[in-house]
C-alpha cells in the first residue's frame, strides 16, 4: 500500500513539473511570435 502511495505522489509531482515546462515553453513561443499571433487573430 505504501508503495502505491509513493508511486502516486511521484507521478503527481512529475505531472506538475511537466505542466510547468509546457507552460514555460508556451510563454516563450507566444512572446517570440506575438506579432504573427496578433495578425492571425485579426
């Protein structure tokens, strides 16, 4: 039972770290391509 709980916590933390990296990458893309994104939205 404890192994399952530890595994669940590790997976939860890993998903959070992945989510943070994806969010940071999306922010960089948005910043780098803001002009093109704005033109696409018009």
